[in-house]
């Protein structure tokens, strides 16, 4: 979406007076949206993915641990 807005703003630049301001405004909006999107992805990873991965590791750990032979045998 950000790239599409940039392309649109670049296309307007030679056609409209004040288009530089429009491009700069779109750029600011895009950066704000990107920052918010990154924050949301981090929150999802922390609250959903991290616990799910931890549970998966806990289930896999007993299966993947090698068994040691009994001492004295």
C-alpha cells in the first residue's frame, strides 16, 4: 500500500501545483502507518506466537531428549 501511494504521488507531481506537499504528506502518512503496523505485528508476536511456540517446544522436548543408559549396566 505504501508503494502504491508513493507511485500515485510521483504521478501527480508534474501535473498539479502543490504536488510536492501532497507527496510529502503521503510520505508522512505512510511512515506513520508503517510504524503502527510494525507495532501491531510485534504485539501479535508477543501475545499469540510466543506462547504457542513455547507450548510447542514443551511438547517436543520430551521426544527429542536422548535417553541415557542406566548407570551400572
